[in-house]
C-alpha cells in the first residue's frame, strides 16, 4: 500500500513541477513579446513611459511567480500598443481632412488647434484626452464641410441670378455693363476651375502618399517584421478606404472641370 502511495505522490509532484515550468516558460515568452511591443512603439515615435512601467511590474511579478499579474501587465502593453497606432492614424486622418477643407479657403484655425492639442496629448501619453480631442476635431470638420457646401450653393445661386438679370433687362443694359458682368462671371468660373484643378492635384498627390505608406507598411510587416499583423491590417484598411474615396472623387471633379 505504501509503495503505491509514494508512487502517486511522486507522480503528483512531477506533474505539478512540469505545470509550473510550463507556466513560467509561457510567462517568460509574454514578457519577451512585451519588450518587442515596447521597442516597436519607441521606433514608431510613440511614448513608452507607461508601458515601460508596466513591463517593470510584469518582471517583478515573474520573479515572485505571480503569473496572473504578469499576464495582466503584458496584455495591457499589447492593448496599449494597438491603441497607440489607432490614435496615431486618427490624428493623421484629421490632418488630411483639415488640409482638404483649406482648399476652400475656410478658416480652419479651430480644427488646427484641436489637432495640435490632440497630437501633444498623444506625445505625452494622455490617450483618453487625445481621443477626445480628435473626436472634437472630427465634429469641427463636419461643421466646416457643411459650410463649404453652403458656399458652393451660394456661388451657384449668384451665377444664376446674374444670368436671369441679364435676360430680363437686356434692353436696358448698356454694352459696357454687359461686358463688365460677363467679365465677373468668367472670373468666377476661372476661380472655381482653378480650385477644382488644385483639388485634383492635391488628391493625386495624396494618392501617391498613400501608395508609399502602403508600401512602407508592407515592407515593415512582411520583410522587417516590425509591424504586427493586427496593426498592419488596420493601417492597410484605412489606406485602401481613403484610396477608394479618391478614385471615386477624382472622376467627379474632372467631369465638373470639363463642364466649366
């Protein structure tokens, strides 16, 4: 009876020892991955004070064999890295949106202020504040886009009123006045055409930038291996979505330019 008991005890101890060794190995791998994540964030220009403190806590917990804390801290680092990429991309998209509206000669100072504040908060690792400022920036852009649309409607209305005035009062208008009005009309058309040309040029430039960003992401993911799969997917998805928007918008603008 006693030999059987000793054999069972020995088997139990061996099993427990193997489980602990395996658990330690997995947690050590998690710490190594966390170190890679921090190095990737640093190379991307992101702040790493918060994640560095989390890594230090994870190592202390590993030495004390408190593996639940190791898992908690390393998971936090992974989530923090992904969140950093998301915020960085959102700030970049906000910047693109502001530059787009500036082609309409609109006052973008408020949106620029929100952009700069969000970038500063992001650099100082205040992610909640950065995300909130970016959201405010998008709200400001939405309002400004509506204003840009209103400006275009007003320009169209002015043109139609001028034409109507010329038709209704053609007998009472001197040749000089007709020439003056026509000159104004043509000038407005040229200005509008120039804006459309500049817009098309800006979109073509943005398309080149997006292609370069896509190539860079592919190089960092497939060749260097510094860009993880989830971050690569997020970046490529946003780049492709914007590229599709540009491909749809450019023909519309060219058609408008042809009419002018």
